């Protein structure tokens, strides 16, 4: 149940199915890694074979964004829906509260992860949490790792930015039952960067809303045309191969 997008294997599951997989992993104490694959991350694997190998080794790889959904459909293996990092964690928090999971928030600037955790805990009381910022040095990392291990999280949310968070996640497989790369989700959860209104999300223009609100994202967005071109070329090559056969 995966689709191949430029060599990256992306799950075709719905949000509900993805949440259920993660819940079952926590309940069974089965260690898994979750990668939320957006177009920029998938495009980056074209220049980094190790990154591609790591992503394809994850138990869950979600289609994070309308660009990935479009690519899957264009290549003939559509996904059910987009499953973004922020939407995924927001779907998990009610379950975390109900089942008293232990959740560690790691990433963003000093104070942001704590604020995000506090806001979530106010809305969904019942889970235990700890938090740490993502600007730790190599000298500070051992103490951070000890803190996480002693906390024994069921869920470790890693917001270090891609692909740093993916490399870091796969370098520390023993820290949590479920580890999820969540990019800049903490800024949204903390109320620093407000999400687009739901109607904008429903018409798949959240990326444009974020670009208008955060013009500094323009450099990142310039990857999208190159991603589209590679997908179109990949589809053309696939059709040519089928004709030869």
C-alpha cells in the first residue's frame, strides 16, 4: 500500500488509518519511525541517497502536502488524502490524553516547544509531557538524550526541520516507542504562526497562505517547480518503459 514518488515510498493510507497504526504501535510498545514527506524532502533525496534510504526504512511515510498528493495521482498510484505533520499530531493528542501517553516535544527555538506542549495540554488534559528546544550543541546533546530516555516517551515529536530531523531520528532509534518528524508544527501549536483558515486548507492553498504570511519561505517554495518537473519527467519515463514492454 505504498506509492513510489521519485524513488521515495509513500504510504497511501488515510489519516484515520495512520493514526490507528501509531496507536497500535504505542499499545504494543513497538518501536517505529514516522516521516512526514513533503515535496521539498522528497526532492532532496535526489541528491542524497542516504536520506532516501532512511526515509524508505521508516515504518510510516505520510504524504505531507497537496504537492505529494498531486504527484501520486499523476504517477498513477493516488493516495487517499494528504497527511501532514501538524494534522497528524493534532489527531493524536486526544488519544494521548485519553490513554495518558507520555509525549516529548523536541525542537524549534527556546521556549516554543514548552509553549506548544502547554497549550496542547490545556486543550487535551491527561497526557504527560516534557519539552526541549532544538538549538542544542554537541556538548549539550548527551544531557538531552539522557533526559528523553529517563522520561521514556510513548511519542517523540521531533521538530528540527527537514532533513536534519530525519537524520537525527534515525541516529537515535532507542529514545521512544514512536518518533515523528513534525517540521515547524510547534510554532503553529504554540500560536506563533497561525494556520490558514479551514476553508483555505480545504481548497489546498495553505502553502500559499503560509508563503504570504512568511515571505522568507520563498526560497524553499522555489523547489516546488523543480519537484513538479521531475515528477512529470518520471511519469513520461514510466509510460515509455511500459510501451517498450
